C-alpha cells in the first residue's frame, strides 16, 4: 500500500486550525506537510511543524503546485483545506487508505462534504454495492486524495493564468475518467465546509475557462459527459423545488 502524504492548505486566519489538524494526524499520516502563506511570515502556531511556505500574493493554484512538487511519485496525495471541519481527522486517513486498497481503478477519493455546491445528491452516478461509497461526477477541491497515476498529467498543466485555482478539480477529475479511472465519495465520513470565498468569483470563473482549454480531446469528452449528468441532476432539483413551492402555496391556501 502506498504511503499517504497529507498536505494541509493554510492561509492567514486558518493557521491555528491547520496546526490542530496536523497534531490530530501526527500518528495517522505517513507523511505530513502544512502548505501555508502569510504576509507576516511563519506564524508562531506553526513552529515545530513541517511546513512549506508559499508566496502570500498567490492562492490555491500555487499551493496545489507545491503539493505536486513535494509529493513522492508513488505516494498518495491527500489534501485538506484548513477551513474544513471533521469530527475525526484520523479516520479520513484510514478511510482514504481503505478506498485505494479496495478499488483498483480509483483516481480520486473524497469524503462526503457538506457546504459545497457539489452536493452528493447532485454528483452521485451510482452507489457501489456492499460499500459506503458512491461513484461521482464531481468532487470539490477541499478534501481529496489523488492517485499517483494522475501526477504526471497535473504537472504538465499550465497554472500561470489561474491564480485562484478554480477548475483544478475539473482537470484531475476529467483526467481520471479519460484514463479509465473513477472518482469516489466515501459516505462513511463527513467533512463540513463554510460556504464562503475570499476573492472575486467572476475573475476566478474567467480564469477557470481559460485553464480548462488545455484539456485533451479525451478529457473534453469526459468533461461533457460529466456535465450532462450534473445538469440533469440540477434540473431535477429545480423541478423538485418548484413543485414543493407550489405544494406549499396550496397548503397555505387551504389552511384555516
């Protein structure tokens, strides 16, 4: 079984949480690094912990490249953003190891994440019989693990015009499916994430579109198929919502 190298992504305001996660994983992770940036240099709370400092003017794309640079070619890369919450971080590592040990074609592993637009109800393609896992059409780049087989592709990508890193999750997801691999969400463990973003969504989306132009033909085909699945689920949820609203109005009319 390959080693698990955990990378905790931290930035100003999140370092205490990053340190707490690192301490909780001290005996669970085979290797551990905190990838951080801060305008004032290394925070005191990170002293004594394995850290990788990055330019504070840069964002997620640069930190992801740091993970790619520092992860050994045969290690599984498990990334955790420090603003996420989990009741049992060591179990994240345990479940991640179990997923890669069980599923031979696993490209991306992720826990169930609450607080993301990519709800499991929207992304699930099918449940895996006899397990707590589902094959999914999308994961979010918040807490996830990548198979080493994807590193060469992700290292070839050009991140220079994608400051915020939107679309990185789409690239590794489509790269996996284009290569006959799968993405799995493990429903046996849950991570919570606050719904927030500290930068311009419009700029990030524009950079994402340019970034995804570098997909290969096979990756573009995978992207189209996965987006069709998500669109169908999205339409279903909208129709369900409208039906619920209509039913609610009818109930209000009938109420005494």
